[in-house]
C-alpha cells in the first residue's frame, strides 16, 4: 500500500488560519484588539485567546533586540576594569533625580541581598547613600555592624547629624549595631588628625573600619547636576577649592580627593581628610560604588584607576559615558567605523 500525506483535521487548520490572521492584524498591521475582534467577528476575549495560543504554538515569536544592551555594557565594563558591574537600564533622556532614584532602588535591593549575619558594613555618607536609604527594606540580622567611614562635622554646621542619621537609618533597617565617626570631615591641620587618631575611641572606629567585610559609597564630583554633599555644605572654603583646582582634582571617594589618573597621595588636603585613603579602602574585600550621573564619568574613571571599587552599580547612561571616556583612540576609531 502506498503512502500518502496525512491531511490536517479541518477544524485544527481553520483554528490555525484564524490565529495567523489575528496575529497578522495585531502584530504586523498594528490593529487594536478591538479592531481585530470587529474584523474577525469575534469577541475581544476570543481574540486575546487566539493571540495567546499563537504565541504558545510558535506561530508568533516575539524577540526583543536591544542594541548595546545593559548586559553587554556590564560585561564590557567588567572586562575592562575587572570589577563586577551591574548596569541599571534607563530610557534617555531621563532627569537626574529619577536616574538617581532608579539606581538607588537597585542598590538598596542588592545591599539587602549581600549584607548578612555577622558582617560589618562600612558606609561613606553622601547624597547617593541618602537616596539608597529611602528604598531599604527591613532585614533583621544577627551580629551585624554598620560603621561610618568618614567624619561629617563641618565648620559651618555640625554635620554630625547628617552622617550619623544615615548610619542610624541603615543600622535600623538591618537591626545592626552602629558605630558613628564623630570627627570633622576635614581637620584644619594634619597634625590635629594625627593626634585624634591616637584617641582610644577613634582607634576603635578605625579598627572596625579596617575589619569591614563590605564598603558602600558614592562618587563625589565638583560639577554635577546632583551636587555631592561635600562640595555644597560648607566643608570646603575658597582656599580649599583653589587647591583642588590647582591639583586637577576631578572628584573624591570617601572625601579623599583624586586626580583623573587616580593619584591622590600628594594632594595636600588629603592629609587632613578623615575618610580612608584608596590604599586603606582597598583592604576591604567588597567595595560597592553606586553612581547615577553621566557627568560623574571622569570621577568614576579616576576611582576605578585608584582601585577603590570591586562592585559597580551604575545606570546605562553613565556606563556608556564611562566606556566612551576609557576607550583608546584606536578603539574610538574602530567603534566609529562599525
């Protein structure tokens, strides 16, 4: 007996034809579901079921193609700088406040996942950390500690409340112990700082900082639509600002100032700063920088060159700006020719 093709069951074939017709109108011709229902003489719910079935059976295949995806950019930054990178995708153009809020929300979730029982978290106060705090969810931990990394007292205001309130809010979210750092953000004289570092109470804070398992901080920069707190709240006088300009300072990490190449040791004001130097912060195993402004690309590049970061949380616009800044002339020419 010869073989012959098996003919499709009429009812099934008719159903497939109807699915194809509905899918063509909806996905290719951009008809509304109501318009498709009217043309086919079906109810809206019937059309919804037809489209769902078309997707499930493979008649319709939806593929989202994103050129330069957040994932691709994250992988490139990870490869280039050897830091674990998390890119929060934002749709440009986006306002600075909303950009910061998006990134802070992601950072708050990540911090909740990473901070565990018995760990010590070092935190450098600032505008970015303040935004992260607003999104923290409660996660009770056992034996955890939050320690302040840099002093916050300023000549014009105590500043103590600003730093201590941030530490307190994070400690409350995790039911952790808190160690504030009640010293100036910048001392008047290096010798004063050296003497203060000999005080027993200060030594205890410094020792706990050195024992931290994680550090959380933003990147400060002088010129940014969302100004860094250290540049806007009376911590620096005109002489300080002039000194920073003379030294080609582009930003700071934990109130220690950096040049574009990541150097910091011979910037005089750093000998009066209370925050950990890049050398000191590098002893902390996991160092999380959170950045949400393309205008901070130069300061972020400097922080990466100074080896202050192991984990970077950044929005897609800032990530792209950083990649562009860090490319060599040959890489730029190659990218433009592609």
